[in-house]
C-alpha cells in the first residue's frame, strides 16, 4: 500500500509469456520448449495461460545469448525484405489460376491487403516490446480477415484461398532463411527467427479463414 501511495510501480513477480519473451529476447515457441523441458519455472493459470517467475527469467539472462535476431540489428531493412518478397510473391500469384484470371482492377484489393499483411509481419519481427508486436500482428489479422472476406465474396473457395496464403508464407519464410544464411546466424538464432514468423503466420491464416467463412455465411 505504501508503494501505491508514493506512486512507485509495483514489481510483478510473475510474467506473461510475451513479457518473458521480450525480456529474454526469444520467441514464444522457444520459451514453451524450455518450460516443457523443465529449464524454467512456469505456473499455469486455471485458464491455461503460462506465467513465468521473474526471478527465473532474470536468472537466465547472463547465459541467454540465444536472442532472437532483430532485423535492424542484422542490418536488414524491412523495406528491402518487403521489396524482394513482393517481387517473388507477384511471380507466384501470376502462376495461380484464379488470380491469373482476375483483371488488374480486381487484383488491386488483394494486392493492397497483401502489402498490409507483409508490413505487419515485418513489424512483428522487429518490434521491441510485446505491446508493439501485438499491435503489428493485430493490424495484420484485420487485413488477413478482409483478404478472406474479399475472396469469399468473389466465390473463391476456401481451398484456393488457403493455397495461395501458404504459397506466400513459403516465400516469406524462404526469404528469412536467406537472410539467416547471409548474416551467418547459428542454428538456434535462425530457428527462433523462423519460429516467430511461423507463429505470426498461423494467426494470420486463422484470420484469413475466419474472414472467408464470414463472407460465405452471408
């Protein structure tokens, strides 16, 4: 109570998975792997959410040089990665029958939302805080849901919509793997980078499918 009256912040002893990941600089999948192996103390709430002891997390810091690489820290600009990815994605899209059958004006909404999704992914990878990461991926989920709704309204089936999404995901992950090789990342660093991107893609795919289902139900 004295701390509250003086305006001093209360230091929480248990951290959410996102807070612990930001402190350690690793992907959520990595932290889950460590907790499953018993390498870090974890408490599971009645709702199924993991909470990590602050002391245990801080105790890992001296040895935690396995930080998820930040793209900027690697000397890779989001603009360059986006440019390369969009070039490859454009070529892949032209080879997809249903996209190839669309006129340029019909493709524009898909292209615009695709750019927004790419921007959110890069923001998610480069964000310095859990809040910034959530803001980035939330914008991407909104764009992905609209992408799915547009596809559904145009009569494009779920299979075709998911197929093109998976093609784009493969291209994006391939570009990240290229960055990892070019920058000489070790196996752990490269894995953390790709796991973080995959986690984001899983959320975006779910949003795309939900948007498509919503359009088809109307």
